[in-house]
């Protein structure tokens, strides 16, 4: 079983992503987030700030991989905190995924990439949750589809 920590703020999209991943029987998920969220049964949850190195290190203990979710505006700070915490507890791999598509901060992106490349840890900077799924090598279980229209009521 692959032990994965997902760290960072969880919006509706990333919450759905975590729920889908939790249905995969080869994954053991832990979530570290400042967001108040309800997690599926079987997911270990910790509440803490992304820049709290001590709390993040504690959540990383015994994890095979850390997926850090970070907004571009704080990317460099979060990457540095995640790398320092991962080095402290010897996490073998870190994936960082931006939670937005802001392209107006190229210096922030370059600094984050440089930090990841020089960290001595296997680390990647990814774009979006689809890239995270691909790097994890798992396909999330499809979410249940809820029809927007009541087909019986509009049948003709």
C-alpha cells in the first residue's frame, strides 16, 4: 500500500480529488490542511497551516510521498517549507501542484523549480490534479454523476 500525504488548502475540486483517491484500495491517504473539511472514512486528517514546518513534518512521518497543493503567489515559501520538512523526516518523493493557473509570476515559478531541483529529494512541480494522478500512477475512481435535469419530468 502506498502512503500519501496531501498537504495544502482544499477547495471543492481538491476535496473531490481526495474523495476519489480514497476509493483506491492501493492508497493510504493522510491529509494536512488549514481548510475545515469533512474527510471520507479511512483518511487520516490533520489541521495545520502550510507554512508550519513542525506540524507538516509530523504529518509526513512514515509517508512514501507528499503531494503539496500550493497557490502560485506563495509557491516559493511553501516549496521551501515542504522540502525542509521532507528532508527532516526523509520523505523519498515530493510532488508540488499549483492550485491556480497564474502565469504572471515567472520568478516565483523559477525559484520554486530551483528549490525543488537542488533539494536532493525526488521532486516535481506539476500543473493541476490530472498531472498529480498521472504521477501517482493511479486512476481516480470516477465520481458519481448527478444529472442536472430530471429526465422523467422533461420526458416528452
